[in-house]
C-alpha cells in the first residue's frame, strides 16, 4: 500500500511554529509563559496575593493585593527580572511595575 503525500502538507509542529509567529498570538503565548514562570518561581504564597499579571512592550506589571508584599518585591526587583528571564530562557522582561 502506497501512501501519497500532498505537496502542501505540513507537520503539526511546523503549523504551530508558524501560528506562534503571528504577533497577536505571540504576545498571548508570551504572557502565558510569564504567568507560568511567575507561579513556578514564586510559589503559592506570593501567587495567592497576585491579582493579575500584564505583559506589554517588555514590561511586566504585577497587580498585588498586599502592600507589604509589593514593597518586599520592589526591593528585589532586579533579581526577580533576572530569575524570570532565566526561567523563560530569553530576555523578555526589561522592567517590572508592582501595583
């Protein structure tokens, strides 16, 4: 039995890679990766007080429910940026705002 391939067939991984390069989808995909990295690196206790994460133009805005936690995170801002970028495997975050 011979299997014929159409000339325009692509593998699923190739289609996903093409899809991710669409700017709208790429931004959402990056945001999801950052949210996952945030939870992975900072655990349930900090994630519990994190209301929302917003990523736009290489700036991560973290909305928190605790002003004390906001101040503590602000003191370690450079280390947080470095940790998140290392987890993501590329320099995606240049700055973080805590609100």
